[in-house]
């Protein structure tokens, strides 16, 4: 009798395992945005464990201001972004936990970005943050935070938890791309043509204010929890205010956050107040009011990299065989961006 | 709570776990609690009061009736029966048919020259009232006729009335069929649970992959019959038959499969109805429990009543034996079919389209039977071959399809207009010029719809031989597992659920 | 009345109701065996049997009779 039970239970377990394997494959094909969100978000999990010096968590200003392969070429540091379009700030803590499972010794840069009112972030956008994360308890907590903060319905909650619900209807327009989703292998180095090509004079958008504005309740809670977590876990964290020209309310929120962070004595890199020191030019280095283009990105990359090396003493990893993939990433990336770089920038790279 | 939704599956899984942890003596109590929970998640809470009233009155009347019968007091028993019937049917009639009465009163008054404008009521009915009322009425009559014992326990009666799998859309079970199973303890049987879940899987596939997809095309065409005339109308009519079938029978599969997991077998409601060869047979294979209920609780009592027996004698004396054989039963059937139509909805398109139309077909078939036999003999038609059976099935399908147009189009005159719109424009080109891919389903989806109908056909053909699950269980493991994985991923990938799809509200759920 | 006599009378009723003088019945005959015996003619049959034997079936019997054998038994009981 016992034998029969064991056999039956084994069959059930094997069936479920078989389901899990197939489900993972189906999800991999169907789920998630195409294009650069895949590179940025899923790409992070491609990195071998404990191979990164630093991780930069944030939204689109993050991956349009840090050029990982070029930083590696110049300084030999391995730091990449773990960022996504419109990634909300309240997701930082959960993302930090998820990232630390793979890169436990890295320095974490957290962008002060992605602040919204409680009904301002659509579910579709929220999906970008969660779709490519491997299923885990942490991911479930992240989704709970997002649903609670942005007041998503129960249906939307399930949809975030099991994105196949949202994406399964794509089956009728699958192309080869979906079956061969490949990493660009540029370590998150951004390659969009807007980023490489366009320039906008954003001098007129500038809004300087030193006022503070109380954060929406759910954001304040998330901020406090994030800071407490970093303190309890002794995370090496640096907060970064990206170079961007936002409206008055957003700048006031940023100021409030900076105040709060200062209470914990965490380092803050304020790219707005360090604007001139970084060497940024609001007429040539941006492609819109909150994103640097390749030129602005190079300057910020240089600045951040030097800061990190001075304060955290990373080893120079160039030349070793262990980091050959970074060399490859550089080779690939430079081929793509070389036509857009100025003489000076190319020289800087040598 | 939609029975094809994730919350429902979680609910069901939870009830299953709790059910088999409970000691066998209390499993039925667990079912009662689950039923209350299901009601809460599916309907406005206050409407449960109607169901509570039904349970209280039914328990009282059944108990008193049984007592009166053992004492030989048949008049008292009859009074208790009448009370039980009046209260239950009264609640149903008030909640579901007041507006029908009001509309007809207004109309008649206008015709008589004294127009009234009684406003229609906006009453919310409890989940499953059309179904559980039938069960309850059947139960009271069965107790009165001595067919089943009365249930004296209030909670047990409540479980019979409100057993959650039946609350959505039936089946209408007889007390005798379920009483032993419902209150007994059930041992955990992995084979039975596997079978139950397999059936649920097939039901979900039918609803989400087949029915929901058909609904898109049907709704597009019927939503704009001015643009989509001619052959479009008939395409919609045909597809609607399959939509309704897969929707309703899919629901039954989910419900019967779920109940089977508890070890409780509810009666079947469908038996591959499109293979029927006569309209009469069709109604023995479509919504079986409703037809059986009408037969046992309306038709038989009517035909055996004093009035009918007297009428039969009179007809035999005046119009001969043949008339006496046919007319009383045809009139009896009229009562049944009027009720059948009325049960589907309080409006004339249901009474006429789902009621009178089918009555007419069955009565005509009966009366013209000798004529048909003569024609068949004359034309030397072979009635034992596949082509004849196919012809019969197609004939039944077409006739039922017309009745169902009245059901779907929700308005007697509207349906007639649509039928007219289907007769005039002559546009067979729509089948060849790609127009079919512009009805809300793109190419791949349309093809998938057709393929899924073939899958349905194959499964239906297999069902004629033996339970398909048993047939599959006899095969080797890799083949079985391919089928189950195929169904699961078929639903996950091709199911029409999630954002962007309208929650295909199950058609019979509003009853 | 014994079973044989019942069968004699019953056969006559069957032949009359189904308009077929060649009908033969036995204990295991059911509705499946006679072409026109469906739910409608069932009632006519029972009414005819009631009239012929001067008995009355109750609703329990009407719903529950499985085959001719059961019918004959019931007729026998009711006549006794």
C-alpha cells in the first residue's frame, strides 16, 4: 500500500516539475516587453554571482547616464545598471533585496527617481519592473508594494504576479525574435538611436527650488523602510540624484528625500548641484529634459566611476581572463557608438 | 466569481484541502460552509435571505407533509405541499417574472384603450434561484408522492438547496440522486480527484478557448446586422449553437468535475446533443435535467390529471381513437413547452422561440410521422446508413439553431428582422475573400477557432463510445501526459482571459 | 389473476397503444425494445393499463417502473 502511495506521489511531483519546466519556457517566450527593457532588466541576471563591483538601481535616467562597458575600458570596474523605464522609487528596497541575492558584496547606487502620485503609474508600466524578475517571494512582495502603493485591483495584482495572464494573447503574432531573445551583451550599455543621436537644448526647463514637499504616504513609508533595511544589513549604498530638469513639485520631493537620507549619513551624489563639476552642458548633453545623451552619459560615467574608485577602492579588472565578457562587451559597444563619439571622447577612452 | 477565474480555482483548491482534512462526519458541514462562502463571493449578500426563506419553508413543509402522510392525513399533506410550492414559486415568480407580467398588463391595457404605465421593478435575485427552485419544487413533490423521505435537518436541507457547484447553472438534481452522497463521508481517492480535475480542465478549455472565441464572431455579426447580412447571419447562428453548447456544457464539466472531486456525482446535463436525430431526442440530450424535470413534475402530473383523462375520453368519443392518442399529449406538451420557454426568460422571445417553436416541431413530427414514413418508403431512402443519420442530425441542428436565434437576439420582432436580413443579401463571397478574418478574430485566431471545433468533434465522437477520461486512462503515460499538458497549455496560451478580453459572462449564469 | 393472465391482457394493451399487433413482451422488455415507447407514449401506456385492469399507479410507480417485469409485479400487487 505504502509503495503505491509513494509511486503516486512521485508521479504527481514529476508531473508538476514537467509543468514548471514547460511553463518557464512558455513564459520566457511570451512574457515581457521587447526591446531595451529586456536588455536592462533581464540582462542583470546574466551576470555571474558576485562579479560586480557595483549595481545602479533606478529608472531611465540611470541607464541613460551610466555606460558600463566604457567605464570598464577606462577604469576596469564592473558596474552595471539594474534599471527599467519609469521604475518607481518605491520598488527600490525589494529590488535591492533581489539584487543582493546575486551580488551580495557590491556597492549599491540608488537613483532618487521615479516618484509618482498614487494613481499615476499604469499597470502596463509597472509590468516593466516586474516581468523579467525571476519568480520569488521577494518578487511577490515587490508586486504587493506596487499594488498597494498604486492601488491596483485584485485582477491587476494577479496579472503582475503571473504575467502570462497579460501576455499569452501574443501567441498569434510571434516572430523569430521571441524564440531567440538574446542579450546584446553590452552589459546594459544603452544603444537606442535617440540616445546616440539626439540633442535638445533643455536650458529653459531648469527649475531650481530649495523647498520641500511632503511625499505621498506610500512613498514616505517605502523610503523609511529602504533606509532602515540598508542600515540593518550594512549595505554599502550611495544615493544619486540624476541630472534632470523636473517640475517644481518633483524637485521639492527630491529635496525631501535628500533630507531624509542625510539623517542616515549615507553619501549622496547630487548631479544637479555638481552639474558644473561633472562638466555637463545643458545645451549639448541631453536628448530631453530628464535624459542625458551619450555625451552627457560619458561625463557622468567618468564622474561616478572616479567617485566610486576613490571611496571604495575597486580592483582594476582589465586584462584578466575572468572578465573576458566585459572585454567583449566593450568591443561590441564601441563598434556601435564610435560613429557618434567626438574626437575628445575617443581620446578619453584610450 | 467566474468559475474560469484564478480566484475560483484558488477557492476550489482550498475547499478541497479542507474537505479531506475534515473528519468524514463533518464533511457535509464543510460543504455547507463552502456554499455560503461561494454565495458571498458571487452575489449580493442580502439576496441570500431569499434562499434562507426557501430553506426554512421547505424544511417545514417537507417535515409536516411526511408526518401527515404517515398519519394518513392526505388533506393536511396537500396543504403543506401547496404552501411550500406557493412560497418557493412565488419568490421566483416575483423576482424574475414581475416585469413580464407588468409589461403585458401595460400592453393589454393599451390595446383595450385604457393605457396604464406601471413601472417595471428592479429586483435582484439570488444566485441560482432558477435552478434551486426547481430542485426544491421537485423535492416537495417527491416527498408528497412518497418517492423520497423528508429531510428534517435544516442545515442538511440548506446544503441540498444551496450546494455550491449547482448555484451557477444547475444541474437540477433530484433529492434521491444526491442525498446519500451529499451527507456521507468520502474517502480521499486520488484517482477520483484526478478524474474530476481532468473534467474541469476540459470544461475550462471549452469555455475559454472555444466558446469565448466563438462569442467574438457572433457578437460582431449580431451586433451590427445591418452591415453583416446574408450568409453572415447564418454563420453567426451556427457558431452561436457551438458557443452556447461549449459555454453551458463547459460550465457543467467544471461543476461536475469539481463535485466529483468531493466524491459527489451530480446528474449529467448534456450528452453530445448535436448527434441527436430528432428534436425530441435533442431535448433528451440538451439540458437533460431541465427536460427530465419538466417531464416528471409537469407533463406526467398534467397528463394523469382528472381534467386530461376526461378530455381524452371526450375526444375519443367525438373524434376517434387516433385523435385521442395525439391531441391530449400534444396539449400536455404545450404546457411543458410554454414553461420551458418561460423558464429561460420572462419575455415573449423566450416563450415563443425556446418554447412554442420546439413544441410545434415535436408536435408536427408526431402528427406527420405516418406521412414521413410513407415518403421515405416511396423514395426508397435507406434509414440505416450514415448519410441518413447525418441528414437527421443536420436537420435537428438547423431547427434548434432557429429557436436559439430567439434566445440570443433577445427580442421577438428583432429576431424576425434578423432572419429576414439573413435571407436577402446573397453574398457567398464572404467565405472566400478574407471577410471572415475581419469579424473580430484575426487569421490565426479564426483558424484556431475552427481547429478547436474539430477537437470538440473528435472528443464528442469518442464520448459516444465510452467516458473519454477512461479511454485516456487506458493509454500509456507519455500519451496521457501529452494530452493533459496540451490542455493546460492550450488554456494558458489560447484561452481568452486577462486584460483585453471581456470577461465572457457565462450566458446561463443570470438565471 | 396470475402472471400469465396479466401478460395476456397486458400484451393486448401494448399492441393497441403502439398500433402493432406483432408486439411480444416479457419480463425484461424495456422502452429501448419497442420503437415508439418514449416518455410521451409511456404515459398513454400507463393510462391504458390502469383503465384495462381498473387500478391506479401512483407517481412513484410512474417514475420508477424499469421494465415490463416490474410493471407486471406491480399490477399483481395492486390487484391483490
